C-alpha cells in the first residue's frame, strides 16, 4: 500500500466515521476507497468491517460521554439483528469480487437517497406490532452482515417508529451495529477476506471520525455533512459501476 493510498484511507475514513456516527452511510465511501487502493470487492467488504468495528466502538463512547445510549433500549434490537448478521455475513463471503462491486455500486444511489431523507422521530399513532419489529431487525441485521453500507440508515427508520429522537436513535444504532460487526468480522477473517494493514490504517480514520461525529451529533451538527456526502457518493458510485477508471 502506497503513502498516497494510506493518506486517502485516513482522510476518507475520518470523514466516513463522522457520517456513520451522525446518520449512516459511511461505508458508501470506505468500501469504494478500499477498491481504489487496489483491494477487490469481497476483500474490501471484509477489510471495511474492521474499520466499522473500531468506528462504532469510538462512537458508542462519544454518545455515552454525552449521556446517550441505554442497554435497556438496545437489548431488544440486538437478538434478531445478530442472528440476521450471522446469516448475511456468511452469504456475502461467498460472492465473487466483480459481482459484489456491481451490486454495491447499484445499491449506493438508492442508499444515498435514503441517507438524505430525514426520518420522522415523533411517536407513531400506530406503532408496529412486536413480530413485525423483530422481523424488520432480522432483515436489517442480514443486510448489515452482507453489505454493511446504509444499515445505520435502515435502523434509524425503524427506530423512528418508536418515537426516539434522532440522537437517541443514533446512540442505539451505534451499539447494534457494533454487535452486528462483532459477529461479521470473524466470518470474513475465517474466509481470509481481511487485509490487515489497510484495515488498521482505515480504522485510525474511522475511529477518530466516529468519536468526533458522535460528539458533534450530541450538539446537533449532523446537517453539515449532507452536501459533501452527495458529491462523494455520486463520484464513487460511478467508479464502482465501471463508468470511469483511474489512469
């Protein structure tokens, strides 16, 4: 890995960590950046999980120091999400590189639209029944285990149905993704789909960005990153879809 690649992963990882801790969708940046650094699709997916693990641990610390995050609220979401993550991560580890890159590129654009839509956070007049909530968290966990990118956005949408404000929902989401990633990482490691040097470099960026982003989210600064997110995701989505190549 060149010095330029390392710098790209550090800076991009910091930005992605901020985005992930405030809303979600940071893997829309880090996975393509790993691809630009010469790490293929499934290897990029596995390598990215290590950085996601570090970022969510630092974000959880940032929210906890800000007085957000409750085990009582988080535990009911963990079991179905964790089961789904185990199934999803195993399935993703069997996909070939080119197929993963094309599927990921196609997913980036609708996930961008989802990331720019602000979910309602007031209590719903008709909350979902328990079975539907459990099913939703299982599906989200499976998606998170397989792809990761945008899983935080999906969690926010479901958590919003229960009336949590955006900062509290983000704190819960962070702990759930941490648990999902703890399950997914060993699957990718067992399949030799983690490249440790890029993973550690990227983790330095995502970890520091996650803590800064969580602290900023507590103070209400999540809107600052939206215009930049649009530009970066559009550029990187076009690269993943093969619309342009680096010389």
